[in-house]
C-alpha cells in the first residue's frame, strides 16, 4: 500500500492498491567465482580447461563460472562412483544408508531458504514456488526414500532386490534441485552410486548440494556431480562403466539416448515431454477450475513437463469460463523472481524464449486468437507474458507441440467421448486433468485417458509416495513411490 488518503475524522483508506516490492534477501546465498567438478568428494578442475558462465535469466547478470566436464572427467567420476560402490556403499547396512538420506533431508530443510533463493536466482522461477514447492518436495523425497532403504525386502518380497551399480543421471533446468532429489534419493536408497549432470543453464543448486553431501559426511564418490553441456551428458550415456541411465528432458534427446543404448546391457528410464489436456466439464466448480487451469499452465512459467497446456472446455460453459480466465490473468503478477508477490517469473534462457516466441508466432499465423493481459515486462532478462490462445484447431502446432512456456491453447468439446478422443490425440502421454462434480465421471474418464498421471479437480500436485511417468513419447519408467525404486534394483 503506497499511499493513504485520510479525510478529517474518517478512517484511513488506501488510494493505491499496488503491492510494494517484497524482495527475499539475496545475501543468504554466497556464490563462488568459479566452481569445479565434484568427484570422489573433492572439487576438481576440468581436464578440458573449459568453463562457461551461468547467469540470472531475469537480469542476464553473470553469477559464476562453471566447469565443462569432458571425457576424462566423466571417466574419473565413473571410476570414483565404482570405487565407492564396491568398497562400502553397496554392502553398507541398509539402515546406515537410510541415516545418510535422513541427514541429507534434514540439512535440506535447515538450509531451505538458501536453496530457494539460489534456485530462483539461477532459474528465474518465483521465490514463492521455490520456497513452497521445490524445496519442501526435495526434502520430502529424501525423507521418503530414506524410509525405504532398509525395507527393500518388504517392498519386493521373495525377489531378492540388489543394487544395479553406478547410475548416470541427466536432469533438466525446470526443477533443478527437485529433479536431482527425484533421481539421487531412490538410487542411494537402493544401494547404488551416482554420477549426475545438471542442466547447463541451472547448475548452481546441484553444486550447493555437494556442500550438503559433505555436511552429511556421505562417503566420497557415492554422489559425483559433473557440470557441462549436452556433450557431457552424451559422454556419460556412452561410457561402458555405467550400469543405468536415468534421463529427464526433451523427447528428441531421449530418443537419441535410447538409440545409443540399444543393444547394450545398460538400463534406461526416460521422463520426457508432454502436452497434457486439462478437461473441464460443464458441472465443474468453475472458480476452482480457473485456479487449476492457471496453476496448470502458468506455474513455473509453464516450464513443466506435465503442464496442462491444452485446455479442453465443454462447449456450454466456454464463454463464461474464458471470460473468467481472462479476468484472472489480469491479476497475475509477472516480475522479479525474488519478489514474494511474483506469480510468473523469468523464462529460463534466451534459447527457450526464442522457442516460445517461434511457436506463438505459428499460433497467430495458423489463425488462433491470442490474449495476453496488460503487463509491463522488465527490459533486461528473458520474459514472456501469460498467454491464452482460443480458436485453436487440433492440427495447429500450438496444440501438438510442447511449448514449455506460459502459453495455453484452448479447444472445446461436446461429449465425454469427444473430450477423451481429443485429450488422447497427442504423441505424448504424461499427465491430464479432469474437472467435474461427478465422481463416476472422473473414474470413467480417467480410465480412458492415456496419461501416466491424472489429476481430478486439482492440478500439478506431487507427492514422493506417488509414482510419476509417461506413456508413448513421454517416456517410460516411473519415478516416485515404490515404483521409483525398481529401476535401481536387480531381481532374481
Ligand atoms: P534437453 O533434453 O536438451 O536437456 C536435458 C538434459 O540433457 C540437460 O542436462 C542437457 O544438457 C542434456 N543433454 C543435451 N543433449 C544431450 C545428449 N545428446 N546426450 C545426453 N544428454 C544431453 O532439453 P533442453 O534444455 O534443450 O530443452 C529443449 C526442450 O525440451 C524444451 O523446450 C522443452 O520442450 C523440452 N524439455 C522437457 C523437459 C521435461 O521435463 N519433459 C525438461 C527440459 C526440456 P544441457 O543443459 O547442457 O543442454
């Protein structure tokens, strides 16, 4: 509240309802000028001698110099992981492994403010989301899998579960720490060791995580972190010393990895893209559905593999719903990621912004109608206003391809059959949402949707106990829950 008007004898009435800035303090994070590779519990300079700069995408300000790991570094990290696997970690009493995981979880909780600020600084996501979603969920994953570490025999009775060996893990930039937690926690709980490559644009939280590993006194080599670009990922995939690859990212790279591993004994799980349908029936609680639609596509600037990027609305409520949705969009606050009032932060990189802009242009060219609420975008950094496309045909690229940005494509349907047919008309199959008052309709529709996760009267809800993963071009294998342990275990 910036100003108060007071008439003589009257109570104070605000004249201006704009929010004052509420920035989270950045100085809780101490950045080094340059980071090495974390191998065998030590910080090492890369053999390539190469580094690259990581930036704050909301200002383009350089944050730190990051090491580019090459083939020799990949080899050394895998050797360190193998050594740790053979000389202690895989044979450690499971209850002892659990203690390390519990310790990591508790340290993440204790240092959550620091991690949340860093995640927003390096990734562009609103602090409200890193603070309330990324960090609590990351800690929860470690807590959850710590609980399984000494109960594998009960999770898989009569199957003699054993660790797989050394896991190579490659993660994307949309949830840097959370994706690390999704991968590292089940791998360690099952007795494996890890070499993980964070995404090129968002390496900082994985590097701060190395500090947590030291604090937890995790034995050296159990987790190794290699920074670098796609070349580092490719080296990790093809290295013969890896027993399992877990990848989250684009469908194109996922397919390339699958081709590379075909015919080898290496195991693979792929969590790839999506083009989820959020289906709203005419008996849905509309205001609640509006919140779910907004959360479905504008959460994390739409950089979410399971984002509800295709809205399917029953024709009879179309006009009313679109009017409400547009009104709601005018209240979204786009701006500084570290401001606690921000709803939509910065786009993660120039490359991603270019991709969003290109796809949005195809939407205009193909004949869809665009709506963007009035909002002033900062001059520096990478920004894109929340966008809704109406009059979208199923054949348009904006209805088919993953935009991975704050862009919603709206289509309509008349009957449940038509809704299911349109929802399934995509090469992907990661997630979907159903909004209706009828429980029987939720069950009937959810059963027919080809999606790994179906949310009913909610969207983008995650829980470490719940498996997550896709069908078709969204990949295979599950992360989370008991299912998330299986890819890291051998059975009789
Ligand atoms: P990528 O699939 O390229 O990146 C994911 C991870 O894989 C990164 O760590 C990346 O490194 C690494 N990588 C890149 N090339 C290879 C390779 N040949 N072998 C092994 N690892 C590799 O995604 P992008 O960042 O390029 O994003 C492109 C598009 O992918 C987005 O626009 C979005 O549509 C989709 N995407 C989907 C995600 C999901 O969760 N489903 C997550 C991220 C992106 P580096 O960061 O250096 O490129």
